């Protein structure tokens, strides 16, 4: 996934195209050469200055302007961004999307990049217009499993299957906001780095600096997407995109990069929506 192309976030792989979400990022190794000491010091100073610019440091060069194309050093950092996520193992995430008037969807949980699975709580808030709705959501790259669904246990008991607390179905990106979010989350990591050239060939731009949950970050954008890259460890701290052919904007904030444990709901308490379509329709799954 190239940062910025998820109809926005990719040079080759973070792209929203109609119903499809494609993501990719990568890293190209930097080349080294032997230089005379004085020249080497000058080169190192330039590299450090560029990295500070990438990190959005306060001592950013006065010549650097918001909207400037990314530098080769920044392209190298962006190219390895998703691979660093994968190497870290997982993250805690918070996905927020105001998708209708007085309605905001928030999904908070943990994600294991090594297995492509995640779990958490999804809340739809109606800004006081009606009671908020809360669901537990577990997902893999293929399926999403719903828990805490009002009426599910009783409906399944009436169908002759007592003790059911979860229902799973196939992920359908582009058809529902929940599906789009759970399809996007595992794609914020890649087992292999990208090439810096893929970023330099596209219109990725520097967008200044900000703080994400107290961490200093540099902002970069491409099309309708924007990423925030942390100063210290060069990790992805936030990804923002607008869905194609809509005004729906999704903001995904990442933290606690490192190994995460994600447990699936108990198999004996879970049924497939395809096996009980009438119940699935009745409870809104």
C-alpha cells in the first residue's frame, strides 16, 4: 500500500477503487557510499535535516512549505511504513466516521497484523436523537462476527438453537461502513516493504506537522487520503481517507504498536448468517 492512495493511500496498493480497497506500502533500502570526512558530515547533516522535516520537528526548514512534494528521504520512510506495522505485530486502533447527520460510527479495539484478525467494540452514536447502539465485532480478512446483538440469542433459541451469542457473515467491502472499516484495518500492514520510487512517481505532498495522542507526527497526503507518521519510530499513527463517490470520511488512529492477542468468539456460541438468513435479517446482520 502506498501512502496516500486509498482513493487515497497507495502507490500500488492502498487504493479505493469503487468497491475495492487495495493497500500497499514498502521500503527500499538506502544506498551508501564512501565519502571524505567533511563531505560525509555535510551529507549526514542534510539527511538529519530531511528526517526532522519528515518528523515534523519544530526546527523545520523555513523553506519547506505545506504542499511541497515529498523528498527522497521521506519517500524512503513512507515506503517502509506498512512493513514496520507488520513487523511490530499489531496495534490498538480507533476508527471514527461521521457518516450521517447526527450519526457517528466508532470502532475501538486491537488488531493482530500477523493473522489479519481484530476485535473490539463498535458504537453508533446518534447525538442524543436516539439511544446509541453497541456491538462487539470480531473480524478476519474474510468474515465479521457480531456479538451483543439485541434479540439474537432469543431468536436463535426460538429457531431451536439455544446458547447462541454471536453470528458471523462474509465481509462485504463497499456495501456497509462496518465492512469497509474491517476490510481496511488489516491492510494497514504489509509483509514486504514498498519501493521509494513508487511514492516519488506520484503526487505525494508534505502537509506539515501535528500531534497524535501526544506524539509528534508529520503529515503527508495523496488525493483524498492523509497519513500521520510518528517522529520517533517512524510508525503510522493515523490514516484518514474519504470514501470514493461519497462524503464519508474515516479516521483510523493507531497506538500501542506491538504484539497483540486477538481471541475469536467461542465456536459453540457462534452461527453463520447463511445458515439462518431469516434471523440474520431480523436482527440486522
